[in-house]
C-alpha cells in the first residue's frame, strides 16, 4: 500500500521532465496576419524558440534569426513568446513549432492552414442546335485561384438547386485551383433565370453569385457575330459577374455528342466571354515565356559570336607568326645572297691582284 503511494508521489515531479507535445490548428485567410503565441506555465527563466515549417529558427527569445520582415516580435517574457506573420500566403502554410528549453524540452506544434477565397465567377451560355430543330443550352460557371476547391451549385428560380459536372484544375504548386461547373439544359422558359452559386470556407457563410436569364439567348435570325457583340464582357457592369452567350448549329448528328462532351469537360471554343483577370494572367505568363525564350536565344548567339571571335583571333595570330617567319627567312636569304656575292667579288679582286703581281718586268 505504502509503496504505491510513494510511487504516485514520485511520478508527479518526474512527469514534467519528459517531452510533451501540444498541437493546435489555426486557419487564416490569404493576405491576413497570423499570430503565433507560445505560453508556458513555469515562471522561472527559460528559453523559447519558434521554428518555421522549413525547420529554420524564426525567433530565439527576443532575437530574430531570419532576416524577413514578414516575421515580427509581438511579446517576449520568461514564459511567453508571441510573434506574427504578416500578409500570409499559401507558401506560409505548414507546421510551426515552439520549443521550450528548461530542465527538459517541450514542444508546442501549430498547424497553419491558409485559405484562398475564389474570384468572382463568370457564367457562359452556349446554344447547341441540331438539324432536326432541337436545341439545348450548355451553362458553364468558372472561378479561379481558390484553396481548397469551392462548391459550385446551380439555382433555378428560387427553389431548385442542382449540381453540375464540376472540374478542378490545380496550379503548378498544387495548392490553388481553377474550378468550373457545367450544366446542360434541355428545356427552359424564356422568362426563367438561373444562378451559379459559389460557396467556400474563406467566404465565412457568404456566397458568390452569377446570374443568367434565358431571355438573353439570341433569336434564330441573329448571327453569331451579333451574339459575340451582345455577349462581350465590355457591355456588362464590371462590378457584377459576367455572363456570355454563344450559338452553334451542328451539321451532323454524329458530331453532336462529341461537341457536347467538349462543352462539358473542357473550355468551350464557342464561349465569347472570359474573365479579364484570367486573360491578364495568361498574357503575363505568355509574355514571361517569350521573354525567357528570346533571352536564351540571345545568350546562345552571344556564345557563338564569342567562339567565332576567338577562332578568328587564333587564326590571325598563326598568320602573323607565319608572315613574320617568312619575312625573317627572306631577310636571311637576302643577307646570305649579298654575302656570297661580296665574297665572290673579293675573290675575283684578289685573283686579279695576284695576276698583276706575277707579270714579268721585261713585259712591263
């Protein structure tokens, strides 16, 4: 009996010497400020440290370790270390750790989830008309750059809410996605209206709505160019989600299903409106790609020119050396020829002088 009581009494002080983990989850919207607070119960002097999801130290007590203005110190004391992360992006998402150094090391983990609210939706309508006179309408509602993917539904009138065929396309980093929902309408009234409703955690109960009225569909006598002019986003109020209309008359029944499938699974070629922000983003990406390609070509051309200049200089040096050697040889040959001629003249002179020396005086 007594040994059990002694064991329990000894356990309580020893329990604090072991590593204990505390985990919590914080959800924050993109662009807002994230506050990370680490509070310990001990009042005695200890060290506190915040670690980023990458494993690097953000603050050790009141001393910053990362030279990044995003991280700011809010409060530091012997038992508390609070910091903030300003203008949060999806790259700041992850597991943050607070380490408490005393007799043992305790860890507090904070899982940060960053929400990216979707853009205002765009609503597009395409009319598919068969040769037999039948027609139906393809409605497509699109929104961009949300995390996590939003929920898209269709509301007819004020009482019927339906799900369409939803497609999510994630960006390169795998975090944000562009979403769309397609709905095929076989029968409708000219006075009917339909709303595309976007729901998302970042909207905090609010909804994004894009509306369309079937009476806006063009009559039979209007051409596709007229539809493009009426459905242009420039004629819409820029503060409201846009809706566009396009008309297509199929030439054969065999192509109907194929084109309808393309409408439901891909971006329709018949749509005449697009999100200006999406077009701007695509143009920006195309411009960056073109600039990169041109820079690469200029760099390759520069290398080729440098190699040609080096080769030309090398050939010039070799030619110069060869010309110099040839000039030296010519000069040496000329000197040798002159010396030989001079020697020959001297020999002839000596010979003549010797002959004069041996002429008898009687002859003289």
